[in-house]
């Protein structure tokens, strides 16, 4: 039954044609009892009925055009028949009143209902043979027409309001689906950017350290084998640390709902360990921490660590020989300020500011938490990276 109802909604002409066929069949059945008392030839009687009823077949597709075609048929019926008797085909006007109210609205329905009343009144006034009969006919037709038109109007209002409500619900559902789709796309894009930042931070730092140590081991292999051995040991440790971080990150991606067996993400509390590790690679690092960095929101702590890690990685890659670095991080309870300085070789601003994913990733990390990051060459030589991350209140 539900499938039939849905099919009828999708094919309104079929249902409307069924209604029109039923009305027309009832109207033409009067031919069986004769229509001579109305002074109308059978063929004209049938033709007028067809002209009046057939427009109902497209009443929902073209409500106004169909309604006025029915009204024209009713006017033709009044002109061609004798007497004020009402044919079954006249019910098509009632169906049209309902249709215009439900599918076109009150404004076009009001003049249509008035014109239909005028046609009915003309039938009563000009087709009633005597004055007494005319008075009685006017009274009866007025009462009947008002009642029928009122019922059709109220029914049309109800159906029209229901259609408008259903249309609004469907519109809101489509809008909600669109919003959910957009939110899903944004969430996926943000997650992809986060994963890209994590992969870049892990790989860029570790691979840069390994390349630097491998180059140093190559030069020291024959002259200072103990330094070469130290460099190779550092390469192995760095590679194992990078592999451990990558496994933890991939485990999160494979099993997002499981909580155990993962390598914890670094936080701002690991800045001392980071400085010690970089010092072991031959880069002198001065570290100064002001404030508490042990208890910070996980995301902000990770962002502070990654910004310092990426900045020191850039010093290793681009600082040149005999470079020194300084890391200063401060927590005043309202914001985190981290600054990384080096005195390496002077670099052009366009070399790093506009290219590379390192600075882009650092800026994205700062922006995610409502902060800002600036990077560029220092006047006295070297490079400076400064980031400010506000802490959440409460």
C-alpha cells in the first residue's frame, strides 16, 4: 500500500486522470436516461462534459491553467443546456477550487472562486423559466454553492498547509545533510592536515639529524673513528626513535578507538630532553624555561614541543658551522611564549618563509590554538622564530 501511495505521488497525472474518468463516467451515464428535457443533443452533451472534466487530468501539474479550463467548460455548459439543473460534470469546478487553494494559494484562489460563483449565478438567473422558480433556485444554489465551496476551500487549506510543512521539513533535512557533509569534509581536511604535520615533524627532524650525522661520520671515518662511531650510534638511536613515533602514529590511524599500546606524544615537559638530544648532535643549545610546563593542555604542549623541535631542526640544516642556538619558553598562566634564536649564517627571507612545510606546519599549529608565529632573519645575524599561544581560561 505504501509503495502504491509513493508511486501515485510520483505520477500525479495517473491519479488525477482516474478522478476525471470517474466524474466523466457519472456525467455521461445520464445519456442512458435521455437528455431531451434539457434540449441538448447527445453528442453536444458528451462533448461539453469531456471539455469540462478532462482538464482535471493535469490539475496538480498546472493547477491554474486546469482550473480556468474547467471554468470555461462550465460556462459552455451553461450556454448550451436549457434549465438550471446541475450536471455531475459541474463537480469539476469544486475539485478545481480545492486544487487552486492547495497548490496555488489563497491569492489566485479568491478570484477563481468568485468567477465560478458568477457562472453559477448566471445559470440560475438566465436558465430558470419562472420568477418563483428562480427565487427558489437562487436560494438553493446559493446555499449549496457556499457550502460546497467552503468545504473545498477548507480542505485545500489543510492540504496546502501540509504540503508546505512537508516541503519545509524536506528543505531543512537537505540543508542539515549539506551541513553535515560540509562538517565531515572540514573534519577530514583538518585531520589530514594534523597527520601531515605530525609526519613532517617526526620525519623532518629525524631524517635531518641522520643526514647531518651521516655526513659527519663520512668525514671522520678515517681521521677520527671514535667520532664516526658516535655519529653512527646517534643515527641508530634517532632512527629507532623516529620509527617508534611513526608506529605510534600509524597505530592511532589504524585503531582510533583503542587506547592501549601507543607511544605517548611528546609535550612541553620534554623540552629539556629535546635540548639534550640536540646537544648530543653537536649543536650547542641554551635552554631557559620560565613557569610551569609540566601540566599543560595536551594539544598546546605538543604544539610547543613541535615548534621547538622544528626550529632546532632548521638550525641543524641551515645554520652552518659553529652555530649556536638558544630556546626560551615562558608560561605566565595566560599564554605560552616560545622563542628560538641562532647565530648561524645569514639567510634570505624568501628561502624559508615562503617555502617548505616546516614553517607552514608551525604556523598552522599556532593558528589552531588561536596563537601566532613569526619567523625571519635577525638584524645581528642568524634566525629567529617566535610563537605565542594563549592558554584556555578556567
